[in-house]
């Protein structure tokens, strides 16, 4: 895996659908199927990117994360502003901040390898630690979860480590 790029962003406005889930439940496909047919009804899209957002408990210890750990999962798109929301959709504002952006290439079933690299190899050896903001992936137009060559950006919230050093 390549080193991530470090990016600081402003807040993002998203509109989409959400569920409470676990990795063991594997209900992400159902969420996207329920979102897809209605995404064209969302007013003021900022671009054509799809956002897959994970919101974990603020005190989540990722060393103790298991397939049964509950979290909130969103299927969404970015908007310029919130107006009327389509039926069944909600708004989400992601607080700005610093992110490490990785590229995951491959099928969703290959994602545990990417996650292992991020949390078990890169993070412990970096000058950063996880921040308690949402994690998200961005899939560009044309993304297909069945394409073994598909790429998505994996945005991991970071902050300076306890020593206070930064790259």
C-alpha cells in the first residue's frame, strides 16, 4: 500500500440514508440499494461522488473493535446546501479537520486488508492518532463494487499524536 496523502477539509454537507449495523450483519448492500433509486431526488448535489460514512462511538477503542461492534452507516452524496430533503432522507454535516486519505483498490471483500494496513501498520508508525470524527469512503462516478479493479478513497480522521509531532 502507498503512503496516504494528508488533507485538511472544511465541513461537508451530506444527504442520504443511514442505518445502525455491524460488520457481522453486512447490511451495507441493502442500505445502498435503498438509497440508489432516490439519490436523483436530492437537491443541489455538489458533485457526482458517493459517500459511505461510518460514525463510531466517541470512545470507540479500535483495538477492541469486533464484527459485532455497532456503528452508524450512511449512504450519501455531498450537497451545496440543505433544502427540502427527499422522503426517507436525512442530512449530515461532517465537521472539518485533518484526514489521512488512502486508496483501496479491489472488491469490498478485500477491504479488511486495507483496514489492517491503516490501523495496524500505518497508524502505529505514523505521527498521528485517530480522531473521534466520522470515517468515510468516496466512490467516484462509475464505481462498481463488483469490479476487482475498482478504487475508492478511504478517509480516516487523524490528529497529532500525544507527543505533538506532525508530518
